[in-house]
C-alpha cells in the first residue's frame, strides 16, 4: 500500500473510534465530507482491503469494437 492509502486507513480508523470527526477527516485527507462517508462505507464493508483506487465511473467513454454498429450496406 502507498503512504496515502495508509494515511486513509489511519484517519478512517480514528473516525470509527470517534477520536476524529468526518469533517476533520475530510480536511486532513483533502476531500469532501461526502467522499469520506463513501470511504467509510467501503472501509466498514470490506475492511482495509477495500478498493481505494480504480473505482469505475458512471460515464463510459470507450465503446467496445464488438458493440459498434455495422456500417450500412455491409
């Protein structure tokens, strides 16, 4: 794990132990409170092995060649 991920785990643990608020955790991690709440939810569900990176977005820009429409007249 990277230093950043380790810091996230440490801060989220403090929030869960009620030694830090979500607002102060958001300030330390340079995130919004909503982002910290989402991290907490994932941290509670999956523990330290939660996926911190590569969370897919709702917007997909890439279209698979298999799904592309066939040209007219072919």
